[in-house]
């Protein structure tokens, strides 16, 4: 299992990769599960790194049927992280500095 933590210094949401194969990844947040394709996860990771570097843009992780589950938006005002169904609805506001460790955990740090 691998954990990706989204934090603003006061509050944190841990997204756990519970299992994966060549086609799908199963995520857990608390008691909720979500399955996505490896391709959707890689698209999310690419968008995340682009938004992180330019300090603008949105990375969206969708489930296997295309529903938005996590969105991370970078702007001049900071970073907004939204969690949607099936996870508990939650929004974190933070700044880019809190996203550096998240990038490492997502597994794209070597692309910097």
C-alpha cells in the first residue's frame, strides 16, 4: 500500500493506493473506495506536475466511469484541493509549498 497525503498544515487527507494492476488502481480514503484506470492516474500526475510548475491549472482524477473524484487547482491565490463522491466531500485550501511532498508521493518527483 502507498499513501499520498494532501495537507494544508492543519488538516490532511490520506489517499491510499490499496491495490493496482496493469490496468486499474484501487484508492481508499477512510471507508470509501474508488477505482480508476492507470491511464487516468498518469493523466492526473502529468496535469499535477504541469500545474505545480506553472502555478496555474487543474489536475483532475476521475474514476473508471469518468466521474471527477479529486481535483487540485493551482492559482495565484494558492492551491485548492477538492474531494468528491465516493469520498467525503471536502475542500482544502493551501499554498504550493505543501504540494512538494505530495508530488514525491504521487511518484512524479523524478520528472522535476
